[in-house]
């Protein structure tokens, strides 16, 4: 258990990392700031739940991921940069190891940029634009099945790319 003074000190020490994590999930700066404030308030309120023998950032990022997903559940138009599944996967990856956190975020960003433009566009329509698969199919002139398959392939490619990058970094280390 930690007291609020400890949480305040740790939050000030790691503010940039937590803001970057929230910002990587949301492309809108104003929304990112709003969610960061919610995260800060939750960290403060749950200070007694923090185990000071464990790293602070994984705990804080877990709360941040939860807050992002909570906002999305409340407002389906809430723009996410990635799918809820991807956000949860990234949060889990961050939690596995503190030292690798920068590597995982970098891998996610690089892998997303390496996706074909068409895949990035579909992911943006689905998760940033919060369009239904049916609406995407209508806008692109493709079938529902084709959109479902394309989104599934894009998410799988993103996940596989992240795994390969992280594995290659571990082998090189």
C-alpha cells in the first residue's frame, strides 16, 4: 500500500510516460488530456491499492487502458487509434516488463505504419471513425465479408509484426 504523497511523487516522475501511453491510444489531444485527468484522479483515489514493491508504470498504464476502454464503452463515437483488443494487448504487453515498455510502443507504432495504406485506412475508418463494418462496406463498395476479412488480416498482420519486432530485439539484446 502506498500513500497519496508517494502516488503524487511517482505520478510527477512518470507523467510523460503515462501521457504518451494515453496519447498513443487517442489521436485527439483534447480527449487525451481529458482521459489523462481521469487517470490521475483514479490513481489518486486508489493510492491505497498500489503495491509499492511493484513498478508504478505498469499499474498506471493498466488504469489508463481501462479508462480509455471505459470511455469507449460509454460513447461509441469516442475515437480510438486502435481496436479495444489491440489496446488491451498493448496494455498487457506493457505490464509484462517495465524495461520493454518503450520497445513495445515503438513496435506498435512502426508496425502500424508498415501496414499497407488500404489496411491503415480500413482500421482508421473502423476505429477512429467508429464506422460499422456495414458502413465501411457501403463507403468502399466492398462486401461485408470482404471488410471483415480485411480487418481481421490487418489486425493479425499488426500483431504478428509486433511479435516479430519484439522477438528480434530480444535476440539482439
